[in-house]
C-alpha cells in the first residue's frame, strides 16, 4: 500500500527524522500543550513517512488531519496513521 502512495505527496513533506534505531525503529514522544507559548497551541505540521504512527491521547482534545480529512479526537483514545499518509495534528481547545 505504501508503494502506491509514493510520489503522490510532495517529497518536501516526507519526514527525514529517524525514530528509534535501525534495529528497533520505535520511539516515544510526549506532548504537553501547557508548555507551548500562549497563543501557540501544540501542533505537528503536515508530514508523512513510511513507518506507521500510533498516537495515544491521554488527555485533552486534538484535531487530526489525515490525507485532507479532518477528525476531532477526544481522549482517551488511540489513533493509527498508515504508512504514507499525510497527517497534521493540533491541540483543540474546547470552550464551555
């Protein structure tokens, strides 16, 4: 499936960062929205890569754009991003 998607998305969006090691390509990252400067919500810019991405939302709400489809996620939940999918994620502030 990833082979079919190659070339459909700009190579400028392909993430070059190595996650984990060659023998264990897995990494853990923790995002804490409160550490961002005021007025600058937590955001992961548009990107794609060949490894799948598994996101666990422990708290708060986020908007995730996967291949131009915007989805609102409310914690707790998992989100799976397939190989080659273009994604963007941003903190979503609910106003009550």
